[in-house]
């Protein structure tokens, strides 16, 4: 009998294994809201659908989709899908070798939630996804509760506390429990429940939270009319003590009507608006950039006919209207600028109107803006070659420069090191640290006439009698590059000129 070639023999041996790997698989899919962040947070992409294939041999194929775009990740999974979640490990991302870990959460045959993070040779990447509920059932079903209610509550983790105004409780037949709360943050908690749905309360326990061990325990108070009335949960986590309390205030919602959830936002819009101080319009606005960060910091940059301004503060989610709290500003409003406002969302990636108001040294102020279409801010950090708009700066650099003494015919003194400090309240300090003369000039600063520059007015310091103005230039990395000041000291002309070591030519 002739021998079969080795390759043919191997193909026959491997064929059953390949067929088995394809047949023994389960597919989970869901539409929802997600974001894929790549390149060390340099770029992000909205994701509207997730499809996960779990092979019986432990293999995993995970596809992220948005319109006609599709990103596929390969790896493996561990755990029991019937328990509501599995751990995942990815070894291929963007057609390159990668290392990433995460977890998939399931609701029957759908992806309820997905998280993973890792890196390849192009940098770090991370992904978060929340599946969209197709619709909540009635307040109670046979052996099951799935109900969403509006109400009031709070979540506290260690020393950080935030409000929530909507909650969904799911108690599954197999003993799995899931809590999802909306408000300042979206919180999803998976655990187990025990007890009897005919009783007044059931107990819930959570052994893991945010990918780490936890020991959370609490209760759900049941209601014949609304499914549940009250939820409590507390205990230790890897992030610190955890405490949750929520009380339903509305009837059971027929469906999950939470609207688009804003996790972060970085969008510049063109439109029309005004900045008014003490009731009088002082500036017509044409462009506004909103940057709501994942750590709940907020930066609002404004461009008008004459003024470029930046506001800093924090934000909280309130349905489709993120609420803003401002604590600092770089603008002509002056010291002590503070305020609050509302951002009306058009979708989870675009906003429609911005309303801000507050107080400052210049008086009560109000800013209104209505967006028409997307645009790019002239000093937008996303623009190629444009450094970020300065809101504060602390940079010390060696270099070469001169300080002109207010003495007729006196040669300028050498300057070899300078430190510039710009505070969010617009105080400025320029310190000559090394040279033939040392000292500090103090005053005020404001946005300059182009990106990478601020204007300075000197009003005092250790060099008595110094009065003047000028500019400070900095690099994309917010490092000092140049200082150019002119002024008078004891009625005589004086000045400071400095170029940092390694600064590009003018």
C-alpha cells in the first residue's frame, strides 16, 4: 500500500479538530454605546455594536463595529458564560501581536457589558461598552424582576461620592443579580441574589467589582406594583469602602429610557453666542471647544472676535444635560472667576447649546452659545503643530539672555537660567535664577496673539520699581522657550530677553 505524503496525513488529522472548533461555538452580540481608545489615548472611536464568538476550545473572536468599520481582536476566554461573565485575554489586536485582559458580561444571549485594556507595539489601547437594553419587562415576572425606576441615591467609593438619579434592578431566575445606576457616573454591578420574591426583601452579594475582589452585601426591597422600591449595598473593595443607597421615586418605566450617556467629549463647534458682563455684551463668540474628560475634569475654550478664553472646572452627567462647575478662567473676566452651566447634547458625540453664568472680579457674567456645525478651534490642541492653550505653566530652563540695567551706557547683564510660573488665577512670576543679576518679576498674564504665547504685564517683584510688559513663548510640551519684556525702572528703560537652551529659531 503506498504511503500518503506527510502533509496530506497531517491535514486529515487536523481536519476534525478544525471542524470541531468551528462547530463548538456560541455567539453573543448587542448594539449599544462604546468607545475604543488607541495610541496612548491619542485617538478614540465610537463603537455601536459588539459581537463575541466563544469557541468550545477556549478561543475567542471579538469584533467591534461602527457603520462599515470593523475591528477584530483574537484571544481566549475563561470562566462560565452561564454565570453571567467570562474573563478574556487578547493576543492579537489591529493585526498585530498584543497583550490585553478584560471581561465580557452577558445578558442571556447578548453582550451586556465589555471591558478590556492592553498594548501592542503601537501603544496602549482600551475599550468600554454598555449594551443597550431592548426593553424592560413588567415589574415582576415568574421568578424574575427586571425594572427601571427614576429616583434619588448616591454611590460612595472611599472618599469620593456622587449622585445617581435612575436605577435598574435585574434579578434573574438562575440567581444572578445586576444593578445599573445612572447619574454622575454609570455604575454597573454584577452579583448574586438569595431569598424569595414573595418576601419583602431579598439579599444580594457581590464578590467582585471593577475587576478586583470585593465583599459587598445588601438588600433589595421588593414591590408588587413597581418591582422594587429600595436598594442598599456596602462593603470593602480594592478601591476603598463602598456604599450605595437608592430609593425609587417614580412608577416602573416601561423601557430603559436613559438616553445617550456621555462618558467623555472633545468637540469643537461653530455657531453664535455672546459673553456678557454686568448685563452688557462684551464679546461675540464664533467657536467653542468642549472637553469633558473621563476623570470628570472640564475644559471649555472660547474664541471670539477679539478674545480667546479658557474655563476650567468639573462636570457631572444628568441625562442628556451634563452639568458644569467652573473654578478658574483664563480671560479678561479677572480674578475669582467661578460659575455653573449646562451643556445640551444633540447625541453622545455632539452638543447643541452651552449656557454658563457666574461671578468674577469684573462682575456677574453670562455666556450663551448655540452650535450649528463642527469645526476646529484655531488653538485646538488637536491641530497639527499647535500647542495647547495655556491655563497654567511652571517651567524652569537654562539658556542665554540679557537683563538691561536702568543705568545709562551700562552693558547688559548676562542671564543663564529663568523660571516662569503662570497660575490659573492669571498671576505670573518670572524669576532670574542664574546670571550677573538675579531677582523675580511679578504681574499678570493673559492669552497671547497666537498659539504657544501669552502676554505679560509686570507690576512688581524683588526688582523694585520694575514696570513693563511683554510676552512668553512655550513649546508644545509646555516648556519655556523665550521671554521678551520691556519696561521702566526708576523712570529709566530696562528689559529682559531670554532664549531657552534648545529652543527653535525664530
